[in-house]
């Protein structure tokens, strides 16, 4: 009869088979190439040869509250693994009791039992073991392990994001300082130019309009300097927050001219991108955890058989408690068979499968977004390389103009105004050069982050739990 009844409880067919990502699409366009074919190093920031940057990143990774939160979440996820593993094992307990009770005179027991007080002393050892016949506990353990692995990958992602943010803020701060110095140099040259034009106007060699134009240019330059100072102060505070420092944390930060490092982009991404991106690893483990929940929901349709046993002593007086006739051995078994539950099990299974499909779709989307990020930053760097190469010719031409103007002035063939204007041209080209360097530094760090920031998927705890976790249609590497 039980076999027939259990046959009435069937697991709904899973008609939705969400496929995993197609890694054949995980590649950038053939036209996007950079000089070096390489993945980022684990400590990629060392390539910039800046001791200040190295110290800031190290400090941020050590003292960041964000990473402390990630570590706490990982510890919590690992604790859940212990809870699930403990539920799978045997249970042994000891129970004792001492009662004094009066039986009713009008109850089941007539006088002299009824109306009298009696003592009851007991001691009992109980043992139970869930054999996990169908693997439900193993599926839940696999779920907990998947969540812990996802938390571990999320911690690595937080560290990579933090390191990239520190580098980008630091580079932007240094570039703002450099541009501020450059505009101050322009202001000094402009003042000299105004003085030279004032002298020429005093001798009737220049009109008032030319002097007014130079003074207007000076006013505009003087308006730029405070903006750089304000932007630098904002970047400084953002950087201080990232490293978790106090008000004096960056007091000793010196000005340093960062130079972009060599650009690098792997020729092939494919499945290697999965192992290099911690956020993709986290998404993958979320899927693995949800597969365990689906398996557990499917196994809830099967009967649950548990064995239990106990041995104890029970007596109405303490003196007789330890005697052999007071023993109370017990062996038992329970069978829990779901029959009619108004569709609760089917609804729960449907929710678990829908959540699985959602996580798989999000994982596939994350892979495509990761490839997009790499391609976009690679294309940006490629364009900046061409723009920088073209601008280098402009810088060299402006430098030659300044040298030639000074040479002509030395021979008496040019006045001081011509030299000052040549210097202005060179300084303005220098500002453009600083903007291009800033853009390259920001794009380089963004590309490093898009490529995983030197992360490599570590050997993590896995579960050899249920066959359904291995036979699922979502084939994950």
C-alpha cells in the first residue's frame, strides 16, 4: 500500500533547461589589439614603480571596512556548512527527570492509587541517525558550500575593486596636481607677456586691444587654478576614505608624475576569463548553490525514513531506579510520506527551479558583460595610443618652436614676446599631454579590473553531493 501511495507522488518534469554561457563568444573583436599579449599580474600596481601607490594599496587591502564585511560574510557562510554537516550525522543525548504527582481520585485509577502522591524518577539515553537515503542532506551541504565559495569569490572581487579604485583616485589626484602646476606656469608666462606688451604699448608699438586680450587670458587662467585645487581636494578625500585613514593619513603624500605602463590584452579570453574574474566565479557558485536547493526540493517528494532508539531506567522510587527491572529499552522507525499538501511541494520546487534559471541567465549575462568591458577598455586604450602618438609630434614641434624662438632672441632676431608665446604653446600642449596620460592611466586600471585584476580561481571546497549536481544541463567548468 505504501509503495502504491508513494507512486502517486511524482516529481514534476523540468521542462526548462537553461544552458550555460557560450565561451566561443567570449572574445574581443579582431581589430582590438594591444602590444602585449598578457593577463594582469597579481600585484599589477607594482608595474607603475610608485612607492606611494604601493603603500596606499597595501594599506587599503589591510584596513578596509569593505573587506572586513566580506570576511565576516565568508565566516558566516562557512558556519552554515558546519550546521548542515552536523544535521547529517548521528545524535546521542541523555535525558533525566524527577517528578512528584498526585493522581486524581475521580480519574482512571481508583483509590487507593487515585488520590495518592507518587514519585517518578527516570534516566534515558537516546540515539537517532538519519541515513539520508536519497541524498537530501548532501544536497543541502552542497548548497552551503556553493554559498561559501561565492562569498569567497565576492571577497576577492571586493579586494580587486578596492585596489583599482585606490589606483584610479591616486592617479587622478597626481594628474590634477600636475595640471595645476602647469597652469601656474602658464600664469607666470602670461604675466611676463602682459609686462612685455605693456612696455611695447608705452612706446606706442602696440595697441590697447592686444594688452586687454592678454589680461583676459590671464583672468581665465587664474580661474582654472582654484578648480584644480577643489578637484584635487575631493580626490584626496575620496582616496583617504578608501584606505580608511584619519585626517592626517595623506599629509605626507608627495607629488609624483605617474607614467602609464605597457598596455596588454590577452589575444584569447574564452573560459580563461571565468577563472580570472572573481565576480564570474561568484556567479558560478551561486548557480551551484541553487542547484543544490533544486535537488533538495525534488527529494522532498520522496519518503523520509528515520531510525531511533533509546535505553533508560524508570522507577517510582529513587532506590529502585538502578535495578534491572526498571529498564525501558525502545527501538523505533518513522516514515514520513507526503501525500496531499495542496501543491506546496510543487510550488516550492517551481520557485527553486525559477531561481536557478534566473541565476543561470544572470551568469550568462555577466560573462557577456565581462567581455564587453574588456573590449571597450581595450578599444579605448588602442585609440589613446594612436592619439598619444599623434600628440607626441605636436609636443616635439612646440618644443622646437620654443628652442628656435630663444635662439632667435639670443641673436636679436626676435623679441621676448615671441619667446613667451612659444612657451605658452608648449605649456598648452603639455596640458593636453597630461590629459591624455590621465585618460590612459584610468583606462589601463579599468582594463586590469575588467580582466580580473590578477585574480586566479583558487582550489576551493567542493561537494561530491548528488548526481543531479553533476548531470545538470548547466555545464559549468
